């Protein structure tokens, strides 16, 4: 693949999920906010049962939602199901509940307000339709109905950003995961293998034409992480002697790719050992770790990570860091697996804060590169990724309207974590923070403020202005300096109030630390005009 093709694909990774309009609609608010139909109930468990018709590219099924009343209820319950999918019925026990349609939302009407807090109930939702077909998965997602190179059906779904409600009815907001996990039953054409999240509970033939596959996750799961893979798969198992005992490892690939997959996937065990050592135990021991070949580049589907990097090193065989280090490991295996800690274990309540998923996970690539190649090579890789930063809009998006911030959440978000590491200058303490985040917010949904406050408290750094600069502003600090009369004069341009950084400068023989702010400062300087500044901070230099 030629480099310009790589960059086209790479920028699509960032551009396609970005919301470029600021005129939010009623639908945006319904989807992105915890409104009157959502705030009062908490999902405990989903039990999804669907049948796929490959001839008509349609599905039909029932989703049972078990939930607990946590606040004074409203008489409407919001169920998300995107067009052209159709909701057929909503049952509460033997009662048929009424509902009305409002775009991609169905309002279920009932005397919920008579219920007491703490009450637990289950509703059954029947639905059918032809789910949206993905235009360019995983960025512009939906269902993928394709065939492998032998002509056999290969079916999957990827829906981050677009939302799980593109194919099943649910409470489609990141802040509410099913506390007690999820059961997923797929009826698929006989002769094909169906892989799902978690562990296989049961497989049985329903008829000559269909086989039923029952998968189960015992842990909370993001709605967009719920997925399946249907095809002519082969499967093998392994185990990792992990920090919480034996971690089951499963690998599922197209039959004709088994030999090269076994070689490519050898990275998995040392990668998981590295991540456990640096970020804490794998968060889903009960559900295991699974790597599954997919008909798209990749996705962090919890306990069933999607892999489509064509068995190449780097990003589709190219180094997105341009450092020379990015071709020494498989980008998709590492990045998507890193999400098991940041994105799946720790989940942003609002997609506006998805830098928590993408920025820290992008830094997990640097962490693995350090385990594999050493610190200097890893730092080269990390800094190399910064050339992709566009500064088009803030990393943090607008809250309550289903709006992600800039695609810079990947590499600029990674730079944020790297700079904090540099400011701390204590790796033991730094990795203790990463482990502490995964322990403190284990299986939780969080805000950016939660993460920022945790890091500030445990690093003992005043990071409020730092986070405002890099997460909520598009300006990159510009260090302006000049030398006069054996004095070095310096200050920052383009910064928020209170911003500073501890920067090292060198004349080639000696190091000195300065802390520029918006005000001009000066220090004595006898080192001449050949000055170099710290490479590990995302700043611009102006002489």
C-alpha cells in the first residue's frame, strides 16, 4: 500500500467520527443526555436473542432488559432503536405496554411513577428490520455482510459512535452499563461459527438450517462493545499466568489464515503481561480474553477484540509514528487490547470525554513499545505520533448532545499522559497511578473531571491549567525566547491563565530547568545561542 493511501485511511480514522456541526438537534439531545426517560432507571442485565437472515440481510429478536428504579420515576421510558429498525412490542410480564416513536427513540408509556425506588423489573422488547449496512467500518459503522476469499459468508457488526441501537433496542448511553453483564443468543445459518463476547454457554442445532450460539459476559459491558463474528472460523486456546490467576485466551480466525495468525498472535501473551505489570490486572478474567479476525480494521469489543490488520506489522504495514519503531509490533492488536483497560474497564459517561478511552489507550502503545524495545525507542514512537495532531477543535466535546471532541483525542491525548509522566519524573509513581485508576474506577463510568482529579491528587501536581490547555483548547503553547547580555529571556504565548511547564534546556553540555509562564522571565546564560529544549513536551519554539 502506498503512503498516501495510508494517510487517507489514517485521517479517516479521525475525521469520520467527528461531529462538525454545532447546531444540535432534538435527536442529539435525546441520544446524548440522561433525560426524563433515562435518569430514573439503571440497567442490571440485557438478554438479547436474535435470528439473522443472510438472504434478506435482516434480523429479528427480543431483548429483555432487567433494571432497578434508582430515582423517582417518570411515566415515560426511553428505548433507543435506530431507523430503519422497527420496535414491535414491549411487554412487562403479561402486560402489553404502549409506546410512541420519536425518530430513533421509542417512548414506552406506563404508570412508572407509582413504583418505589429499589424496585427491580424486566421488560421484553420485540423488534425486527434491516440494520444499517456499514459504509466504511469501523469508522462509519453498522452491519457488515460480506464473504471471505473462499466465498463463504462473513458477517459482523461495528457500531462505536453510531451506537448499539443501530441493531438492538437498549438504553444507548455510555453512562449506564448492565451491572450484571449480558447474555447474547444468536441464531445463524448452520455450517457457520458464531463468536461473541465472553464465554460460550451453549451451542445447539435448532434445525437443518439454523444453529444457536449462546454467549455470556458476567461483567458490565459498553453497549457498543457488544458484537458478534460469523464465518468459517477455526479456534484455539491458551492461558496466561496472570496477576489474578489463569486467564483464558481464545483465538478465532478464518480457517485459511490459521498458520499466519498463530505466528502473528504470539505477541498477545507478552503484551498482556506488559499491560498487567504497568496498568494492573486484566479487567475481565471471568469473561476471558479473545482475539477474533474481523472484516474491518479493528475494534475494542470487550473480551472479543476485533482484528483486521491483515497480519502485518505497524498500521496496515506502515508506521503511523514515522519513527521507525512502529513497524516492530502489530498496531491493531496492541491498541485495541489496550482498550480493555481504558475504554472498557474505565468508560467515559459521555462521549465528549472519550479522550479517556483513546488518549490513554494510545499511550498504551508506548507502554508496550517500552516493554518490547526499551524506553528511548518507545519515546521516539510516542513523539513521532504527535505529527498527526491537527488542533482543529478541543479534545473534549460538548456534553449531553452525543458529540465527541477532536480526533486529536488519540495522539494529543497520548501526549497529555506522556507529559504528565515527564513532569512527575518518577516512573514507579506514574505506573502506580495507571494501576490506581483501573482499581479505583474498576468496571465504572467516569467523567474527565474524575480522571483529572485523580491524576492531580496522586501526582501531587497542580494540573488544572495543564488539562485546560491541552484538553479544552486548540492552542499549542509557544515558547518564545532570545539571548541578550548573557541573559536568556523567555515566556509562553498561546496559553490559558496559570499555565506553565517545567522545561529543560541545554547548551549541549549542561542542563537547566525553567518554568515559563505568560510573563517574560530571564535567567543568566553563558551557553551561547545554540539552545535545545525538552523534546518530550508538546510545545512550539519561537526565537
